[in-house]
């Protein structure tokens, strides 16, 4: 099978072309056997056909020919139940997005820091919003680890003991687990404790954002950009402003 739109077509070397075509064919063949993926592709086609007529002010052609100018950078959790554009009824071009497990802003995470720098310096977003959510599995894992700790020789806690201590997920959640352990939540019912963790995590990530070079530089130059913390409730579908916003000195 040859793929008409394959990016590798037109490569002069026969060997490269054969390898490329074989790669594309294999990729296509495997996708066509997965109902979840074919459903996504057909849904996308229907969505694209209907979107412009349902949104008279929007044009894919115009959107593609202009630079994006989203007013908001959304830093959220990867959880499939918190799709930022769906829950805010946003259109393409409205929200620049960075999502990861438990909506973290690690100060040594090149991915998050790059997204932040590009959004603030190049796109000119006016708002950076950290969005956590109820029932966050990442936050729950950290709470479980803090309440029933698997302590290492150096005093650190392995968040998920069934994984190697240096597994990516354990490395990723270690700062949040350390933060949760400092909260002393052992007397609280799990549901209450988890909400404290989720809200505390959002506030901590807002603080982390404020420590970044990007935000420091932006505020030093009086750039009008604000940082906010929001909580999404899975059970109601509603967002709540935690009122921890930070902005340029007035
Ligand atoms: Zn989550």
C-alpha cells in the first residue's frame, strides 16, 4: 500500500523510498485495526466539516495563514477528563497548552519552561493558568505515599514502590510527594486530604511559575501577564478560581 500524502514520497534514493513506504504502510495497517483510532479519525472529519458552519467567524484557512495569538497558556493535568478546549468551549487558537501528570511546573523541566517562554515572549499571552482537578490520580499517589511511606536510605520517599525508585514517574512525582509529606495530613479523611493536596499543589505550581526566569523578566519589564490557579471539579464540570493570582507590580 502506498500513502498519497506520505511525507517521504519524492525522496530520490530508491532505498530510502522503499524503507519510507514500508514504514508508512505498516503504520497505516496497524491503525486501521484499532476501532478507537478509526473512530477518532472519522469524528475529526465530521467535526472539521461542521465546525466552520457552526462558527461563522472562524475559518481554518484564515487560521492557518495567520500567526496564532492565544491570550492564555493553560498548564494542566494529562487526565483525559480535563480537556481544556472542551470544558471551556474554546476554539482552535484560543488556548496554548502544556499538560503533564499532576500539572507540574518543575524548575528544571525544559518542556514546561520552553512552553512558558514561547507563550510569554513570542505569543504574548496575558494569562498563564495552572489548572488542577479533583480526584487527580497523580496527587492521590503522592498522598498515599506520604501516608504510608516507602522511605529510602537518604530519607526520601518512593512514590510508587512497585516501580523502580528511579523510574520516570517516580522521579516526576518526587517533588509533589515531598510537599505532601510536609503537610501532615494523617488525621484527615482521604477525600478531604486529597482536596487539600490538589489545591496545595496548584498553589505550589503558581509559586514555581513566579520563580521562573520568564516571569521574572516579564514582570521586570512591566509586561502585562498574570499567573493564576484554578481547580476543576470532575463531579460538576465546573472551574473555580483559587484566587492566588499574581501579576506585574502596579
Ligand atoms: Zn490529574
